[in-house]
C-alpha cells in the first residue's frame, strides 16, 4: 500500500519585507540574511497566556482597532445589516449582505405602524439628568447589551455615575418624541434554518476554481473501503480569497467542509487501521484550515449583524425649579433635594399624571417660575420656539396638566430602501458537516460543555468577588513568565502589538457604499437588535469532530471573575460620587474624581484582557488574573506601585478604599443595599413582627419634657408585599431610606454612619451620636425648603468631630446573622435570604463626662444616645433612638444559619441590661424589585449574567469549540 499524505502549504506571513522594515522590525536593511523573528518569539507571554499562534498574531495585526465603539451616541447613524463585533463592542457600518436583494425577497421590512408620539415629564434632583439623552428611556431602553459586554458595562456605569452626581438642583425635563419606527431583517421571525449565503456581497467562484483552491487525490476503489476509493491527498492552496470577499470566502469554506465530510465518511467506511490513521491526519490538518477561515471571517466581519433598528426624533425641554417656603411640604413621594429622583409611579398620558401630582402637592408655584429651554434631535430637524411657549403656558396654568406635543416634529419618516448592489446568487447548499439549524448548533455547543455549566461557574465567580478580598496578598500564588509578572509582560506586549496594528493599512471592507444602507429621514437610531452570523450562514456552524479526538470544553472562571471585578470597581465609582455630595463623609468631589480616573484605567485594561480572551476562545490564565489585581490594587506589601495608589495620591485614601470599601466584610453595608435601608422596629402586639419606621416631625426633647417626635409606623407582616412600596405609600412626610455613609478620616479609622434626607434636612445616625435639625421645642416638619436660610446638617466643628469619629461608627455593632421574622409564616430558605436584615445593637455606654447635646447656630443639634435604663429609671428623654426602644421583649428574628425563630431580647441581653436594637432592611433588586427604580440607586447592581452577558458567553464558547 502506498504512503498517504496531505499537502497543506504553509500560510505565508502577511507582512511584506518593505512594510516590516517600515515598522522597524528586526532584520531590515543592510542586506542582512537574518530571518524575520516570529511573532511567538517576539511576544512569548501572549503566546503562552493568550493561546496565540502565528496566524492569531497576523489576524490581530490586520483587524485590531477596526470599527466604531458602540455608544448611545454613535449608534445614531447605524443601519440594519451593519456588522457587530461583540468582543470589542464595536460596529462596522457597511453590511456584508446585499440589502436590496433581501428587500426583493421580502426579508427586509419597514414598519411604521407601531410608531407613536410620546410625551413625558420627569423631575429629578440632578442638573445633568435634565439634559440626559431620553432615547434610552423612551425608545426601548438601550442597554448596550446587543453590542457586547463592553458596551453594556460602559453604558451602565456612565448612567450610574450620572445619576449619583447631584448638586441639589431640582430640574424638570419634558420630552416630545416620535418613536418606534422599525427596519428589520426577518421581521416576521427567525426560525433558525435560514440560509443567507446567497445574499452575501462578493464574487461567485466556479466549481473548477474551487477545486483548484481545495483539491483532492483519490485512490482506486478498494475492498478495504467497501469497494470505494478514499482520499489520499488534500491540497489547500487558498482557504479564503480576500477579506473584502465574504461570498467567495464562504464558498471556499463550504468546499473545505465538504471535503472534511467526505474524509469523515470514508473513515467510517474504511476498515483498515492504516487508512483510518491517514484519514485522521488529513482531517486534523484540514480542520485547522477551516478554523482559520472561520476565525478570519469573524475577525474581519464581527460575529453578528444588526437585524433590527428602532429610530426616533425628539425635542427635549428642560429647566431648573426654584422653590419658596410654601412649596413641596405636602409632597408624599420618596425623594429629597439631594441625589434623589422625584417621580410618580405612573406617568400617564402626555405626562398628565405627573404634572397633576406636582401641581396639587405644593409645586405649582415652582413650576410656574421655571424657565424652559429646548432643542430638537437630530439637530435642526424642527424649530422648538412655539413648543417652548406652549410648555410655559401649561406650567403656569393651574388647571392644565398635559405636556403639549411638539407639533412641528416630523411624524411620518421617509425611508429609501436600497437597490441591489450585486447579482442574485442562489443559496449555497450547506455541506453535510454543517448543522442544518441554529438550534442543532446550540445543542451541540451545550453538549460540549455538559461537564462545565457556565451558570454554576458564574455563581462561584460572583461569590469569590463578593466574599474574598480583591487585593492579592501572596505573590507566591502567582505564576511567573520568565523573570517578571505575567500580566505586566502580557500588557506590554499587547500595547506594542496594538501600536503596530495602528500603523498597518487595513484592507478595504466588503460593502457597496451608502447605497447599501437603510435610514429614516429626519430621525436617528435609538436602539438595535442583532443576530449572530452563524444563525444564517450554515458554514459557520460545522461539526468538526474527528473520530477518537473529540473533547469537551470547560468554562471560563477567570474571564468571568475579571468582568465581575471590573463591575465591583465601577459600582464603587458611583458610590464615591454619591459620598462626595454628603458633607459628613469627608469625601470631596476631587477625591471622587481621582478614583474615577483609576476606574477608567482599570476597566480599560479589563476590556483589553476580555476582548483578547473572547477572540481566542480561551480563558485568562490564573497568572494574568492575579497580575491584573496586583497591578490595579497592589498587594499588602506594595501599595505604592498600584494604579489605584497612583490615581488616589494618598495612602490614607488608598487604605480607606482597599481596607474598608472593598473589604468584603467591612464594606458590605454599601454593596448589598444600593437603594439604602428601610429602618424597622418590632410591633408592640407581642407577636414579634416588623414595622417600617417613618417620621412626621423631628424633635429633640430636653430632659424632663414631653416627647414631640412624630412617628408613623407601617405594618410589614406580609412577606409578599413590596417593602419599598409600603414605605413610600405609608409615609406622611417627605423622607428617604437610610443611606450608608463611610466616613473618610485622614490618618484614622473610617466610620460608618447612616444619612436620611427629610427634604432639605438631614438626619445623621451614628452608634453613639445622632444629628438632626433643631428648632427648640417645635418639631421640624420635613420640607424641600429649609425653615432657615443658614441651616447646615453639621453646624459646627464639635458636631463634625463627634459624628465622624471612629467611636461613632456602626462597624463594630452590626450583625448579618438574622432575617426578618413574619408571624405565622414557615421557614422558607429563599425568604430567609431575601430578608436578611442588618441588625444593629447600640452600645449604650453613655457617661456623664461624654456630654449630652451639642447645638449649633446653624439650626442643628447633635445628641448622645443613652441606654434604656437611663430612660426608664432616670427619666432622660431625647429623640435619638426613642422610636426603636420598645418592645422590651419579643424582638423576634429568624437565624440565618438554620432558620430558627429566636428572641434577641434574650440572646443579646447584656450585663448592663437590654440595649436598643434597630433592624435595617437593605433595598436591592432582591428585596424590592422594580420599585427600586423609583428611588435613588447610588451603586446600581446588575445580575451576573448582565455583566458577563449571554452574547459574550456564546462567543467564547463557540470559538472554544471551533478553535480547539
């Protein structure tokens, strides 16, 4: 029997010698015969830690940096059919499909029947929010998720930061928009068996040419193979024609996959071991070329295309409200003048419900005085002068409540559908090795991962990020690359590689100019949806399993972890911006900005690593992940070289961020409650149930005088009720939840206090001291306008000293060991986790030498807390924690460890008697759901799958299978 072999010519390096010399590569000039160094020798860390070979480097150099970053602003010019690179979160405007041919076959549709005119009103405390792009709230809530994890994260963090950066200004925003104009491919639905190869732009290759690019040599018929011939030689002269020829490239790919299918069929038919071994060798080599072709396709064209765009135009009017002492006192919504959203639960037609609410609740005069300015988008699409006048008339008219639509805003958008840009091609019949439907392909990928479930791995990664320190403390755990740190070397090589890529002229992309785009006239794209290319091009979903060589793929725990680490750092960015508005925090806007600069660097590096991993279908190595943490946050032994320290420029600030805010235990109070906390106490009926505590009037009462503090408690005995909705609807006066504020103390330990807003007033709660507005014996009623122009929450240095001191911190008096008890309810593990409350056991260690009350000329007072016996026996009275003192028995909770019902008046009784306990229910997506959007969310959290995104997982899983 003669020898069998496969001939696959080595792929030539893409870079010609003159270009290599222009890029200052080694071995140029002087007639040197020195060979050009390989990429893997030049970038050994990328080769080792990013699984990159020569072809991967060539591919990266040709395609890196291409495309437009996906943002709410840049997508305004997007077209259906545009290419999307989910790994890089970029798009290329030019479609690779002939949109005119799709239109001819009824697969490109325009739908204006669902178009609607929308008007809305919003009142917020953020000056920036008044001019925010309302396309995100009116027309599909663009989240960026369709554009990959990077776009989703960037949009989320930008929104979070903007919503927490309030300056106390109350602004009104009015919007009139024509929305929901849709252009779609497969608008009638996607079945999963579509074949769009005939719509690809490019050249039709003849059969003879294809056989020349991928040729085979057959043996004579033999009994060893059932009387049939088998392939003795495969020659791949070219696995693609050109990057700008998607149709031709898919034809070559189809030819290679057909040959692969033949080899696989021959393996099953031929019983001879030697022939089977030769066939496996040929399949292995040919699979490498198929993988290269598919990887090149995705690198050049992205992994998905825009299957639907939603377009709109709009006019935005905005202005700042000015209040008098008569404004806002009857307001019953959850809000405050600092960093809180003012909005009703239902907007109503034309915003009428919102307008009516504000006018009937003391805001009419403020609305009458607002000066509105407006602009139309797209720019110049309409004149807003008349609309501004009608808005001013509506706001001044007590009986009018309808936000007037802008009549001159174009309502009937014109759209010109493209003509065909190329000839009509028949659909390429997929080879036998390609899955006939997208569902079969997804099932195949899922089977490959049956031993490694992404959801479970993601949950474990989330647990690590939440419960383990982010800082790397043991350098010995880090793998090393040569003599240096793996991450530092990889980043240095990656930066050099990106710089080289920027200098290389990229080949022209497929497309046919603006004639192959679809846009509405006088409108902009506000949202889009995508379909992956392998959903409509069968050749991109091949079964490349080789007999005896099939292997499963694992999950990507390090990739998931770095994305979740970046998310946590981003949440802290928003939280520090929030703290910068709270005087007692001692965090300045400049400090917040310095951390923001650090987060920009940290997230950019995380994006670099994730983009690299997604494109390679490989996980980050443990060395790179550990090196990233070390470079960003430092180690216990070396803080000064970290990016965090370089940005913060202060070791005390660094310790505050790393040692407290990012510490899993000490920083937990801000991470688990992005909406703050609802204060709770126990019902006095003896059953041990909970009540939500709200106030109608704030009063510090002197020793021996009656207590004039007003409390309105709300029953919370139904675990199926939304606690935030109960809290909001039950309050009789304007007030917010309690917000955790970590106090930065220069050179000293940080302190944790809670801040509550009562309109323009603040109550600051500490473990030993509490500060509230003070008006002698007269209760202070919550109001948007302070009773005194010179009111300050902290009116003097003595107040600030005791309130910010570490001795006034709650950090040492908190427990997460209990859950809210609901009388007559069973022990439900899910409910136990949902209502895990923060229990505070006040120290009650007052001594006469501590002092009792500090009053300031700025109409605030700081009062020392006492233990219960001081009230019961010595008859001391103040309003510090009076609302929480009773009952003195029957404070029931469920223990988190086993769900058992316990009475903490017994378990927490101290030698000096019973202390005061406060329950704080964290407000997050678990405890309160959608109603959280109606209040301030200072560090909004996303579900892990919204961080990592299904799109990202689909891409990395797909490439892991294709490039195994």
